[in-house]
């Protein structure tokens, strides 16, 4: 009986020992699984943080791109406004006085930023008053209220301040400072002086003598309703004919 009890005790101890070992193994296994789960949770959290960070970075980049587009658009608009305010103004040509350089309904760009003007420049003029010469060479102002020429006109500079201009109608020549002008731009030569001046005349300081390229069909400085052009009557200088597009041309002489 004692041997049986002893054997039973030994078996119990063995069972307990095995159970303890098994429990320890299971505990280790649970511990490992718990560590793995904790690691996965930690990784998942890190991934979530990474995703959130990338989302924030992407959102920030989109905002930066939008701001850059807005900035570029505003700069472009500003430049365009400045160009069309100070550099280029569209002007519609009406009439035949500048044929064949410019035709009726041509469209040009005029600039208000220029040097001069000088001989050969095509200028846009506010013909609000006519300035003529007394016998002694002094300027007087002629009221042209009601004249069809009291408007914006476009002509070519022929003589600048201080220059002496003469018109030889018999030979169709325009002479400035004793030199016959070479004028490849004109449609026809002059057939008369056609005007209010007793040529030759010296252009006073601050004034210009202008003519149309279509000399026989141009109301210009020879005409009493135009006369000499005061510098502050000049809107600007013609640069480009842009319409019709097939006749695109730079108008710099």
C-alpha cells in the first residue's frame, strides 16, 4: 500500500511537473503572441501616423500649388494690364490718309513710351486745336470747334522742332533743311502745297509738322484745321499693325 501511495505521489509530481512545464510553455507562447500583437499594434500606429503625415504633406503641397498658380496668374494679369496701359494701346485706323502704309479699318498697337518723336514716326494725335503761324513766325491757336477734323488722327512726322520745311508742289517734292526727302512710304507725291503756310517755314520749338502718306488725300499740317502739332497733343507712336493678320507689320521707320 505504501508503495502504491509512493508511486501515486511520484506520478502526481510528474504530472504536476509536466503541467507546470506545459503551462510555462503556454505562458511563453502567450507572451510571444502578446508581444507580436503589441508590435503589430505599434506598427499599425506608426503606419497610421505615417499615412497621416503623408496626407498632411500632400494637402500642404496642393495648397502650395494652388497659391503658386494664383500668384502666377496675378503676376500675368498685372503684366498684361501694365502692357496695355503703358506700352501697347489698340487703335483702329479710319480713312485713307495713310494709304498704302495703313488702310481703312486696319488695327494697330500704339505705345505711349517712346523717344522723340522723330522724322518718319507714325503718331496718333489728339487734334483738339490747330496751331498756325503769324507772319512773324509766332504761333497762334485756331479754334476748330465744329470741324470734322476735331478728333483723333494718325499721321507721319515730317519735320521736327527747329527744322525748316519747304514743299515744291511743281516737282512733287518735300524738302527739309534743304534736303529732298526720300519717301518710299508715300502713295503719291504732293501736287500742291494745299495749305495755310507760306513755305518755307521753320517749325517752332515744341511742335511738329506731320503729313499723311496719301499726300493728295490727306488733311494734315498743311490744312488749317490741323496745322502744326503740339507735343502734348500726341497720344503715342504707332508700333505694329496686327490686323488684318495677313498684313502684320512693324511700323518702325
